[in-house]
C-alpha cells in the first residue's frame, strides 16, 4: 500500500463530500444503548485484525486486505451486520468490505464475524465515502446499499447517501459488469434513487423478472431490520450494472 499523508494536495484529489470536515452526514446517531461487554471487547481483540486501513492515510490497496480474494464487494451501511455476515459466509472467496458509523451495529457485526469464523470481512467503523475515495478505479465487483436513512423532508434530501456524486463514484469503483444493488422500503427514496442511477453515465438497469421491483434477488438475505417493516412500502430492489 502506498502511504500518502492527508495533505491539502492529497485532499484536492478527493470529491468534495470526501474531504475532511466537508461532507454532510448521511446518517443519524452513531451510538444508542450501551454496548454489551463481550461485544465491546471485540473492538480491542477482533477489530484491529480486520479493520480497513484508515483512508486518511492515503489510497487503499485491496490486495493487501485479502491477497487471495477472487473479487471484492462493498456494503455501505451494514446495520447490524447480518446481511454482510451472510454474504461473507456464502461467498468465502470474495472480500467483503463493510462500512457502518453506528457503533452498536459494528459491535453486532463483530459478533457475527466471530461466531461465523469469517475470514473474508473487513470493517470500517465510519462514513463509507472516505473509504470509497481511497479505493482504486475498477476495484469492486459489487456495491450494496440496503435500507439507508431516508431523510424524508425536502430540506434534508441533500443528506441522502445516494446523490449524483456518489452514483458517479460508484461507477468509478465498479469493474465492467459490476453491480450496484440499492434496497429501500420508502417509495420516494426508491424513485429518487432510480432517477439518479438512470441518468448516470456508465450504468444500465438490470430489470427484474416482469420488471417488478418488489422481487428480491435470489441471493438476498432478509434481516431483522427488514422484518420490522418500518417504511411505507414493501422492500424495493433496484439494480444497475456497470457497462
């Protein structure tokens, strides 16, 4: 890995939303209830061994994270880590990079990783956009964004994770043929996302059978969060492919 200091010159290479102190937060609280002692201990024992290198230190070389990986997937905002752990278990040859600023969620993910003895997961306990900016072009096979904060009020829409700029960054990161999967249970966010991905150069929509966007992909894993049905619609699945 090339160790580049976080200098002003280096920051100029980043999108505005990935510069220090620059981006609007696209997520809410970072901690709620006290973390259980066993899970808290994993921050000292397991987390240092699977943490993604700090993107503030410069570009991240994916090969150093898992040299024998056949490819790499990125899950943005993995919640409690159930989906990330499931996908890691089903795809042991793929490097799974998970980003989540909510510390209780990170603690839960660490538990799943330990219990599943998963060796192909790397975590970043902070904003995914910094990691994205530090990853090289065409380095990912899949990007997954499941049930992100909807930020309903019009004045807060600018805090939604999926913006034109992030869609363009996803295109940069995906290999040709790579896929982005977006899932939400809020209808207006689905329309917002579909509009932005559809107008992003380098992406083409993957139509589900019968063009029904309520049809879950075959490898989708239903988490406890999804089962709560907190939105105003059944989960909507939007997928695009890098051309």
